[in-house]
C-alpha cells in the first residue's frame, strides 16, 4: 500500500531479527526507548492501514514538530507487524536530552 507517496518497509519479528543482525550499525547503541502513542491508538488500526498510521505520525513529526523524519526507528502494530521508520544509524527524536545512543520503538 502506498499512502501519500510513501511505503514503509514491513517485517515480521523473524524478518526483523534477521534484518537487524545483518545491519551495519555505525553508531553505538546504549539505550532502548519504548513509547506508546495516544494518537493514533489501537482502535485506529484496521488490520491493513500500517502505512497510513505511520505516515500520519511522520507527517506530525515533520510538519508540526519540525523534525527531519519520523521520530522512531520502528513501530510495532497490534498484529505483530513492524514498520521501519527512522534509519537505525540516525539518532531518534525520543527523549529530550537522552537521544544520543538511543534506539526508539513506538
């Protein structure tokens, strides 16, 4: 599905583990940030609208917050599907003053 011109890469957990093991990390990770959203929330998930939900978050992060892209590296959906967001080697926009070395999951 393409929503607003962007398709996010989707993974099952097994696929994500393989992707992560093969990924060339160029920065040192020292902390994991796990967030939840208040909007969208679980009731907004319709079973197939992954891209629309992630695009909505990215749109808000870029056009309202002024960030370069979506804040988090990964978004986990209620059905166990993961969507790739921010590049793994890019510092997330996660917790003010604590982003260096962080990896962020929504």
